C-alpha cells in the first residue's frame, strides 16, 4: 500500500481517509469537520470569525442570502430579496461588493430587468462562492487550525 500523506500537515497517515473525516497523525486535528459541518453550529460562529479576520465574511453572507432567496415562494418577496442581494453584494461599489465576474453579474441584472426572478437566478454566482469558500477560505481555516489555532480559538 502506498504511503498516504495527511492533507493538512503532510506527514504519513496511519489509516485510509474515509469520506466523512480525514484520518491524520495530527493529534489536534482529527477529526476534521467538513465544510458543510462548519456551516452548522457550533462551528459556524468560529468560521465567521475567521472570515471577518480575513475580510471575506461577505461571501458567506451572500451564500446565506441566496439560500434564503431560493426558498421564497412569493414572487413579489423574491423580487425584493433579489434586489436587496444585488444592491448589497453585486452592484459595483456596493457596501459588500464581491467583485464577481462582470459578465455573470450583467446576466443576473438582465434577468432581473426582464422580470425573471426564478429561484436559480443567482445559481452561477452561488456556485462560484461555494467553490471559493470550500476550496480556498475553508482550506485556509483548516490551515490556521493546524498552526495551533484550534476551532475553539475563534
């Protein structure tokens, strides 16, 4: 069997990683919560604090706002929420401007201008934000944890 390295500290692992948790030689790390688990209590407050420290909380706030938007059934309420999301996160110079790809933002704006407020309106942008949070910010969060900043430190 080939030697497997811990994805967090790069030391040899003792066991095969399972889909639900990473087995590591890092005593302070095992088990590592998934990104989905971090979005639930008690980890969410710690992850939010981490995002504040790195000046990127707006990505998680955008994701949470879009998830609320997707569940709205009333079309007038969905339109109000879409406008709020756009003004808060997507309009150039907005208070929490995510600086997303202009082409994607303009497509969302066009759909809104055409009165299309379907639940999937923000899906392309949401997918980018999920990818960024899961593969960049969450990885950095785990890296900070590996350097001795345990989840309880946030």
